[in-house]
C-alpha cells in the first residue's frame, strides 16, 4: 500500500493498572507511527478508534474490527500475566501496573528492527528481538517470570515472535500507506540557541523544532570533545505532526565560551554549528559536502536562510 517505507517506524504502548481492593481495572493501548498517535483503545470504551486525521479517513470496518480484536487479545494476555505476577509476589494491596511495548522500524538502508518488552511495576523484565527470536532477561527474576509465562501460556510468547517476524512490518506498511502524503513529506527545521546564567552557572540550550522527518541529531562539544547533556535527549512530537528536540548542558559561567552545538540534518543534507563567542554566538552552516558558510546574515544556497539575533538568542529559519 505504500511505495516508501524507509525511515518509518511503528510503536505500540500497552498499559494496565489494577487495584483489586477498589475494583479498579484500566487498560489503554496507544499506537504511533513516527511518534504521531494514530490509534487508541481503552477498556472503558472497548473499541479501537483513530486519532490522526489521516487515520480517520480509513472507513473500512474490517480494519477497525481487526485493530479492536488485537487490542482485546493483548488486554487478556496482560491481565493473565498481571494475575500470575501478583500471585508470585503476593502483591495483593495497592496499585499493580503492567506495561508492554512493541514496535518495528525500517531504515533507509533497507534493514529492519523489531522488538517487544514486558515490564511490571515500572521495571522492564523481558525483551524479545526479531533477529534471534530469543528472550533477553533484564532483571535477576526475569528468568522465573519467563518460565511461568511459557509453562502457563507459551502461545503468548510464540505469537509475539510471529508478530515481530512478519506482522509488524506488514502493519507498518498499511499504516504508512494511509498517511503517505503526511509521512513522506519533508519539513525544514527552525533552530534556536539560548544561554542563561544564574549564580555563576550557565545553561546552554540548543533546540530544533518544527521539522520532519526524524533524522536529526544534536550534541554539545568543546575542543572537539562531546559534552554530556544534563537532560535526556528525546525527539518529541508537536501538535501539527512535526517534531522537536533540545539538548542542554550546564557549565561554569567563565567556561561557557567555546562550547558548540552541532546539529546534523540528514534529510536535508546540511548541518550547522553554533559556537559561544564572547557575549553572543557564531553560527556556521554546511550544505552537503561543501565548505562551511558563516551565517552572519541572509544568504541563499539552494534555498533561503534567515538569521535573527535577539538578546543573545539566535533563530535560524531554513526554507
């Protein structure tokens, strides 16, 4: 259904919460393509429903019936595991939480990856990988959990292995087919740099947002040595379907100069480097394999580059 799958990914997150003494059972399943929420199922509604606008155009009832059935089966298996885990741990009071994540991605070079993870109480226990179909035990007690699952319901593990081998990529292909106009587009990023100094400590922020697809990487360096970020580096979705990412480092105020934020935009065959100099920033753009170009004003190289400097804040618009 889709001519271009390269660079796309599919993820599902299943979460169940139970409090037996309160009679509480809640189950939610959410599916994402490229970080965009496409479908949601919950135990209180009992039906899978489209979320992304392009998924709402899928009017085939068989499609949504199949998606609902998949979620129902996943809910039954998670409830089964939750009950067995509760018995094993004698966990009869308070909140009990199970989470399952699974997904797949097809990279630009044609290679693919599929995975599934099972966790309890916020901790991952098991991981399945498509390449070797083996179970990886992530904690000391994971082996006992796996043995219990295989003895009591070995079909659940086998079904997930089959899903990772073939079904996940097939499902990704179908989803991308429905949203190919949106998912195969390219949207250039907006880059922002900002530094803030408080009590002798400077926070250097480097943010890229409003871009698509996801092939963007960022890092801080000084003297060609990578400086670890003080925050987790995640690509996050925006409400309009584009993405954003930010990296931040904390340094002594007197040591701020010379730090550089490097941002690589593989989808646009260009990159930039913003370096702290004095009370401001210098910024260099690299297009393809060409020579770096100082972005001290507006220049035109295969498109338009606009640079604004507002109170030490640099905003670079790439169009």
